């Protein structure tokens, strides 16, 4: 039930919330219709979190969560996203200090991706070299 979930933060300007369920698992739920899912079931629903500074999202203290937060999955998904906008937002998190080491292979692919803009490829290259 959505009433039993602890709200951690709003996601974007929609009626979605990121929270922790009574079992300590991350959950996304809609305050509009009560639907809920895990981030792994629909990581795309978390993309608007990338529009915030990573420190505002990743430094939240969630004592009730037994699972690791979905931030790495979100960044990895966004880096391989269809949209340069979301790729750029994920790169922004990495440029601003979100740990990039686990994304090295993804950055290597991104810096060589011919379908990406030159700006995206150069940003990925700088992070990959850094």
C-alpha cells in the first residue's frame, strides 16, 4: 500500500514519488492513482532526478532502506538513453563529482558513439580520461 511507504523525494513535476516500502526496499509510486513499482521495473521513471544536482539526490540519509539506492542504475541507464538530453544530465552528475569509476566502459562506448553529438562525445572522453 502506498500509505505504508516512506516518501523520500518527489520525482520531477509529476505525481511520482521515490520512497522506501515497509520492507526497506526502494519503490516508486504514483500519488495520482496509487500504482507502484521498483526502480528496477521502470528505471526510466527516475530520469527527472537527473535534473537535480547529484548532491541533492545522492546524499539523502535513508536509514530505513535495506537495498542500495538506485543511483548507479539510473546513471547507467541515462548514459545509454535514446536522448542526448538525458545522456547530458547523467554526464553532468559525473562531471560534478558523482563517482565515475564504475561507468568507465559505458563512457568508452559513449565517446566513440557516432550517433551522439560531438559535445556529448567530448564530455564522455574527458570523463573517461579523467
